[in-house]
């Protein structure tokens, strides 16, 4: 049996996994990477430590028009298979909070190095500085046209070009044009895992203030989603892991012109009523202090004036003269500060792309196009994106493995 020549467009996480899987199954493989080296985006993951999977993975960690599309790939090559695959390549795993799995070296470069070594050991041809600008199918053969007008021919093609997030790593959305040229439709893309912009005039004052709290998304009084952790006010709005986790849902609602609000609980260890009673108790020790001074030691000093202004309490008012209504307003804003979301930072700041190639047009069990025989997809280019915490890399490994394996069949 003559094995196919598989052309993998994109040398990121999904592309490298697809190339390795195809080669192990006997195919001749060529990887075409637009950058001067493969795996550039991997180096930035997990704050440079590479959170490469998560032991608490479930289908609920994935999003898109049809999140359940991801189930087949994840069940064929899941967390256990990923940890085993990388351990065999040399990555000793360590599990941290929330099930995040890192290499014991805590270096993203370790993950990239072992993948590169595997490409070399398997004698997989990697063509760097090779930007694919067009794709055609003539009979049973694919023709890829490079930016330098060179043409590459193969039997199967795997598009693993990434999305549009972090364009400095090479993912500028050009893969969508290749998919569209082959008849595929694109579900509207927008930044995922990204900082949010908020309406208001306080943000220059509180820029850089960080606290552990809870953030929640509300449509009216309906809680949609919430997350807890380090939250950071910025000069444009708000950031931090909980905000990134909520950002996809927030933008989804905004894109549908829904009125979505962000609730921030600066103090989330007490209910509003518990905090009200605690404030009465606390203020009993300091009746002659001003309210500005009376809040020092309770919340970040730089938040005091913006909060007092927001609830219309004079900073110089003596605590003895505070009314119960004013104390309740204080308890309310500290547990339930609401902001209107105006948008987000750009793809340049996003960790992942939401939207992508329509999953209705892809076979979930093989990652092969339903429109073009021999065309496969892997990774972020597809309309599947995960939560923060290793879920997006797991999708890259899983979909890359399935696409690579199935590209050698038939």
C-alpha cells in the first residue's frame, strides 16, 4: 500500500501533533510553517510554564456553536493519553491547583523542545518561512501555493494555522481564507480569554490595583457565570484570570446586543448583610475617624475614594455620623459593584480565538472536511475554544492526533 503524502499547514501545537501522528502511521509528512521556527505560541502558554492539559477536563470547558463536537477527539486522545505521550518524550508532569498540568521543569521551552526533537527523530520535513497563500485541489492532489510562488503537492492537507489571537506568533487569521477558498464557512470570530473594557471614569485612578475576589456576569438580575481569583483593575477596565474566563461569554452576549453587566465582589468572604454587621462592629471602634481613614486596612487604599464617590459619601464625613443606609450602601458596593461592559482588548491581547471553521462541515470523528475529501482541520482554526487552564492546548493535541491519524487512511 502506498502511503499518502500529508501536508500540514501550520507548525503550532496542533500542527506538530498532527504531523507526528501522520508520520507514526506511515505517511510522508511535510510541515509548512510561516515563522522562522515552529511552536512560537507554545512558548507563551501558562506564563512561560506551559500548562499543557488539565486533569479536571470536561466537555463543559469547551465553547463554540456546537461544543459537543469536541467530545469525539477528546475521547480518542484525552488527558491520560496526552500525559503519557509527553512523558514518553521526556516531560515529567506535575499537577497544580485546579488540575493544571505543567512540565516539572516549569518551562514552556521543554514542551517545544521535545516536540521538535520528535519531528527530527521521525525525519519529518519542516519548511519554515513558508507562508501558504492559496490552496487548490486538482483531481486527487492538493496544490499549495507559497508566498514565494513555490508550489507544494500532496495527497492530504491538514489546516492547523491557528486562529487570530496573538498575531505576533503568526496566527493572523489567514487560515480562514484558505478554508473559505475550499468552500467552508466561518462562524464569526472574536477574541476569547481577553481583558474586558468597562465604562466609567475611575480606571486611571485604580489602574494596577489587584485583589482576590469574585467576578460574575449578569443579564438583569440573572447570574450567567462567575469565577474567583486574582482580579486586576486597569486603565481601560479589568483583567485577571477570572475575567479571562468570563470574557468569551461576555463578548458573546455583547455581540448579540444584550445588556450584560459585570459584578465585582471586592470582599467575597461575607454576604452583604454579614458585611453590613461587620462594618457596624468595625466602625464602633473609630467613631471620630473620617470614613476615608476608617476603610484603611479593609480594602486597597486606592479603591477608597472611587468607592465613596460612587455611593456619594463625603470622604471627610466622620464615622459617627454615618447612617445605616450609608453603611448598607458601602456593604453593597464592596460585595456587588456593577459595571457596564463596553468591549474587550483586541486579538493582539487575546489568548485564543472564539469562532472559526463551522463544525457542521467537519466530521467530528476524523476531523476531515465533509466538503472536500482529504482536507482535515486541527486546533484553533475550528470553531472550538476552551477555558483558561490547559483546555485549549488539550484541544490542539486531541484534534491534531485525530486529524493526523485519519489523514493516513483511505
